[in-house]
C-alpha cells in the first residue's frame, strides 16, 4: 500500500500564489491534515476556472514548485444524465486518466461520488456522510434555532461549521478480483488518506478537489 495523507487549505494564505490566466487561486493541497500541515513542500496548487459555474466547477492543478507545471485538469462533460455531473480528468500532457461522477445515491437521500480510472478497471463510490452522522445531524436539528440564538447573544453573527455543517465523512473502496474491498480513498475530519497504488495520485487529488468545492 502506497499511502499519502493530505488536506486542502483554502484560507487567504493559501491563495497568495499567482493563478493561471482565466483562473483564480482556490487553494493548496498539502501533506498532513487541515490545520496541521506536515513539513515539506505542498502537493499541488488548485486554480479555479472563473468561467465555470458553482454547480459545475472546473479546475487545474499545478505543482507548487517553480516553474510550475500542470498535474491535471478537471472539466465537466456535456451529455450527462439528469441530476448527474461527469468530470473528465486529464494529466499534464492531455492524456485522459479517469473521470469523477457526482450524482445521488440509489435512494436519492445522499450525494454520491464515483471515481473510475481510464481503463475502466477500477470503479469506486462513496456517499457523503455515514448513517450514524446523518442520524445525529437530524436528531439535533430541533435545537439549531436555540443554538443560533445563543450564538447571536454571544455576539457571533457567523454560522459555525459545527452548528450547520452536514456530515461529510466519505469512504471510497475498490474490489480487487475476488478479494475483499480495499480502501482507495478516505475522508474524515478534514483529512484525506489515499492508496496511490490503487489509483493515479492526480485522479485522487481531482476527486478531493471536487469534494471540497
């Protein structure tokens, strides 16, 4: 297993790099986890295409070291089914390395994200938030108004992530032959943990970028 652990930083300090033409600086992929950046160079810079929409964003990932070169591009594809967005991912040489599909779960209750490699050999799907997280989310929802009022009385006019944030835990697995399902990508508490032996690293970074958008 070739494991890499990383987070995405999107604060002002992460946007100080010069974006590509037609883009804006969106964030940085760094080793470690959000708020706890591990020593060492950043994994990638993320450039958001200004002409893309909020529902169908497009990104270019480049190296953090200068001179920067393109790691991969992420662009929505036309002709997707209703309530589905398919993103094609190409490497820095323009070669197709896979796709990411954003859709709904079979019952339509949760967001689903599916990664497929270029050869169609591996396909894995994750659902936004686990069952336990969603149960807790809805169980505490009647108290949100009270918590929001307490926040206002304390002078906090901004919504806190713990107050309004929906469950985001996600776990992508792939099946290797007839063996057990292997974890390819996992997201928990602002940290991504991936097995780059199962998926192209740039395809993993593309999924993480879209999931964080």
